[in-house]
């Protein structure tokens, strides 16, 4: 007996089904409007260069006294946290009574080529934090950093601990040298200076391609075979396209900041090893003594769980909480489980420390 | 960055598979069991409408990605159909077909090719566009030539065109390096392909047990994806991959940089602005913006401090106005003590500034600034400091050092004795200033009893005043006036 138990008739039936789905799907695709995203209403509270800080409006007034500022990664657009009505971390946090702000970094261009991590962290983030604190009428705020934005939030909090009441990190890389970190393995021996000196800002397409190459067969082939399955379902197809739009809607990376991030984080692993300086300040995670909530995804192929787990030993806080989410790097925002589990967990944790 | 969509080819593939199906199922050639012929035209037509040149960009992109991605699956279906057709005709079974590696088309070049090259192909930026074509042209035209004359690349350049020759040699060298590194990367990807098959065979073997068999083409496809991903991950996480990946990226960066450099050289000759110039301006602009922002924030901080001082002043005034505020009020007494104690320190700073200025460091600036501070902080005492220096500028600290320096300058070839004299002169100048400072301090503190002794600054002033018949009365008067408050101690 061989490994295959496929009758010829079943095989052709399967092929026919696939073909019919594609036929109908082609028609459905023609009838779809351009997908929208970022559904929660928001107001601009601060603007500087291409950066805008928004405050989201919930259906009811926030009950939390300390606002949350979401610091997203530079490598993607932040509307992942507010993708659609039933997939929105922001919306669910608002429903819990939280007061939510978000930094939108915009799309850097050639003029931003020389922005450094110092400009981003001690400049943009610090002034955004001040703006949010002033807007909310408080001295300290809660910081929620996501992915690379989480690493930035850690640096910021270590350098300006008096401005942060509680720190939350989501899918945040801390130890960049865990053996399962593919991106780190690829960049470890690269000449960061040669790379940035040559191409300046790092093109979004190149970044996207690198992410796709982490799992090339799944992300370049299998995903689109799976798409055929939902081609005749308009709603699911719209969700799929919305996600596609987000995945490939990536800003270019400011050259200097990229050079520093690659050299000091990916290659030097200085966030945990020590010796990291941003501008003229030293980053010592031991100075993070306020409560810390660290949420990571167990099936994260971009930021391996062990990379995030390293935070526990690195921070100086005695009030450290860790949540392992059953899902992936994106699923932690958009999956049904994420909607049910993540916002309430954040709210409850904050409420206990308000 | 996916491969261009070829809708016509897709339609042909389906046609071929449909014929196989007809043969396998023994269907009437005139019928189209699953969309062959006229029915097939329907979906092919739909795909045609969804091609990149039709309306609706987003949907077309989605369709293009989908078709490109699904090529592997289609290839597998075709392979299975061919095997099934063979089976019905008495040929080998599906399982046999897999054992024999009969799996054409399942692994498209888009996924098993060199992904890095594909990524770089889409890079934007100066010197980047057309990179792929540039490499192809180079490989076709210059490659064989350089391969034969590789040794010539290291020959020394000379003569009028030395620079150009060197640049050409370097350009050729980086191209060759990139080709070599790219080939290493391709070999590694080939290894991924081989190991994917090996893993796939193992996984198939595991499914031979009853109850674990694969019952659909889709399940088989998913198993193949699992095998390929596992093989890829193992290599992509290896140290070998790390080294090869870095080498191919670095090599390509060197090619780009070299090409950019050539373009810049031509642009310079034509008087055209270059990327380097624009970058340079951008860098300066960013530095200025940073500086401006810091100044602005510092100024804001300064204003905040002033506002805070104003608030504190008001609070102090309010406290003073309270009944009994002067009767042993610790709050008001403390600042007064602080003010008293700060004054002598200021004078010391002034002396230090004067001393350092005699050593030729920042001459004038510190000495000028110090008395001013003295005046601001302690009127009477600071004023004396200032006046003491203004009695005779030729004797005052900052200027005192000049003769010795001038002396040294007059004799460029300084003898050892001249050096000793200069050193002694500087030493005496320093001592006199220090003594003057001590005298001033003494005066400021109400001391200065008796006649100044030795070669102190004050003594010098006194001697100068006695000896100089032509000394202006104003100077002497001023000097006396300075000391009049405290018995003329500065003389």
C-alpha cells in the first residue's frame, strides 16, 4: 500500500472544484470595492514632520485615568491594531474603558534619510509622550510598544523612566540572538555600513521580500492556494485583501536608523548584552522598574518567543507579568482568539495598577 | 516581484489537464466534464479580464498573486492527472509516480530560484533600476572576456588615464565577485530543493500506514509545503547560510556602489547634481533641524525656569509679608546666608580666571567675565575687583603675561637662558596675580592692614604709583577711591 489513496475520479473532482472556484472568484474580484481599514474614529493631538499622534474615540468616555500610547514598528503601518470592526485591538481596548493614543510614523522619504534612533526615540517618541501626557493632563502615561516599537519603548522607558507609569510590550524582540531567529541569522554578518551607504533608505519592497522569504513556500504559494477556497465568499475575500493590503503597505526605512538598529540590535544584541547608547544616553533595561506586561506569540516566526521571554531577566521591575498567546505575529491582533483574550488581559492588568 | 502572469499559458495547462481527465474517465470527447473547451473559455475569459491591464488594480494584483502562488499546486494537479491517466491505461500508479520523483511543474522557478536576486531586482534607488538587465548584459558581453583576462584586473594602472583604468578594473572585479557569490547562493538554494525532496519522501513513507494515507491532492500539496519549509528553515538558520547570504548582499552592494560612483563621475563632468550632493545637503539639514529643536527645547526649558523663579519669588514675598516674618524666620534667613556665602566664591572664581588667563588660555575672556559676575553678585566687593584691574591695564593679570610671550616671539631661536627667563617671567606674573588676588580678597573681607609686601599685584600697583611721576592724578585718585572704603587696603 502506498502513501496515496486518491481515486482518479476524486482527483478530477477536486481539480474541477478548484477550477470552478477560480472562475467564480475572478468574477467576485471584479465586483469588489477597494477595501478600507482603520475603522475607529480618531482625532489628531500632535503632529511633527511626518509623525502624527492620534487619540481614538470610543463609544463611551474612557474610565481609565492614565492613557495608553501605542508605539508601532517603523516597518509596517499601524492600522493593524485597528484593521476592521471585528478585528481591532484599539476598539476592544476602548470598549474596556481605556484611553488610547497611537503614533503614526507616516512614510519616510529621502528627506528622512538621516533620522537616527536618537531622533526617533529621544526625539519623536519623547515629544509624543509629552504631548499625550499634556493632552490627558497627567504626569506619566502607559506605553504599549509593538514589535520594533516595543524595542523602542523599552529604550525610551529605560532612558526616561519618570515618564512611564506602566510598560506593555507585544511581540517585542529583546534577545536578538536566539538560535531560531532567522532574520538575525541573515543580518549578522552583513556589512551594515556598506548596505546603508549604498542604498540610503531601505526600500519597503526589500523589507517585504525578506519577510516573505522567512517562509517562502507558505507565504508565496500555499497562502494563495488557500485564497482560492474563499474566492466565492465576498466577506472573507475582503478580509483577506485587507490583510494583503496591510502586509504590503510598508514604509521605506530611514537609512541611519536602520543602520543603527541593524548594528546595535540585530548584530550587537546590545539591548540584552548592554553597551547600547541612543544619542548621548545609555540604555540600561535595569532602570525599568515600573510594572511590565510582556505579551508574545507562541507561533511567531518573526520574533521568536524566546527572544521576547528574555525581557524578564533584563528589566529591573519586580512587577513583571508575561502572557504567551497561542497564535502568530499577526494573529495576535487579528484572530478571533486575540479579540477575546488580549484586550481584556491588558485592561485587567492595567486596572490592577491604576 | 512575482513572475509575470501568463493567462494564456494557464489556460493551456488546464486544457491539457482536461484532456488527461477525459482520457482517464473515458468521457465523450465531445463533452467537457469540467470546463474544457467552450466552458473553459469562460474562466479563461474571466482571468483575462482580471489581467494587469484590465480595470481594478487591487483585484488584478490579488489575482496575479494568487495565480502565481498557485502554480505549484496546478503543477501538482497536472502531474497527478498524468499519473492517473497512465493508471487507467495500465501504467504506473500515483504512488509509484511519486516514488519515482514524477512530479514535474510542482516546483516553479519563482520559488526555487534565487530569491535574493529576485528581491534585489525590485530595489528602487539610484543605480538600482535595470540592475538585473545590467547584470545580464555584463554576463553576456564582458563576462567571458573577464574570465579569460582575470589576471589583468590586478595589473597596476599608470599614465594619464590611470584613474579611469583603475575604476574599470574595479568595476569588472565587483561584477565578477557578485556573480561568484550569487552562484554560491544558488547552489545553497539547490541544496534546499534536494533536501525538500528527501524530506518529502520521508513524509510520504510515514503515510503508507493504513489510516494515515493521503486522500486528496490538496493534502499532498500541504505535505510537500511542510517538507519544503522544514528543509529551507534548516538551511536558512545555518551558519553557512549566514555567511553566504551576507556575502551575496555585500557583493551586490559593492556593484551598486561602483555603478553609482561611475554615474556620479559622469554627472560631475556634465555639471549635474548628484545623489551624494543631495545626501550631503540632507545630512546637514537634518543636523540643523536637530540643533534647532534642541535650542528651541532648551529655550522652552529656560522660560519654564524663569516662570518657576517668578512663582518662588512671589511665594517668598508672600512669606515676608506675613506678620513676624523677620523675627527669626528660617525661610527668609536662609537665602540671605546663601547670598553672603556665595560672594567670596565668586571672587575666587574671578582670581582663577585671571590666573588662567596669564597662562595664555582664553586670555581676556574669562578675566573679563569674572569681574562682571562679581559685580552682579556682590556689588561693593566685585566693584573693587574690577577697579583693581582697571587701575593700570599694563599691570593687570591678563595683560601681564604678554611681555614674556612677546619676548619669546622676538627670539625665535630661544636659548636655554631665554627660556629660563621666559619661564621665570611667567612664574612671577602668575605669582603677582595670585598675590593681587589675595590682596583683593583681603580687602574685600575688610583686611589689608598695613603696607603690601613683596612683589604682589597690589605692591606693584603701589610701586608703580610712587615711581611714576607722570601717572595721571585720575588713576591715583581712582585707586585711592577704591580703597577708601576699607582703609585703602588694595594699595
